[in-house]
C-alpha cells in the first residue's frame, strides 16, 4: 500500500500552540509532528482508522 502525504493547515488557540511547543521541545520533535501524532492517535481511539481499513478489505 502506497501512502501519499497531504499537507493540511489547522488553527489552534495560543494556549494549545504553547502546549504543543512545550511538548515538542521536551520530545525533541517538531511541533507539527506532535500535532500530527496526536491527531492520528485520536482517530485511532475513535475507531475511525480501523473502520477505514476494514472497508478496504
């Protein structure tokens, strides 16, 4: 399975931006990477990723 990267833009409050910045620095990652990982984890927790993959099969 070949995945294509798509870029999106999100708007967050300054408080969320500050939190993302602090977490990113602590983890040694880019802020955008932390935000992406959080979004993917939430989609997984909600079962949306599993549902999408099962529809492919």
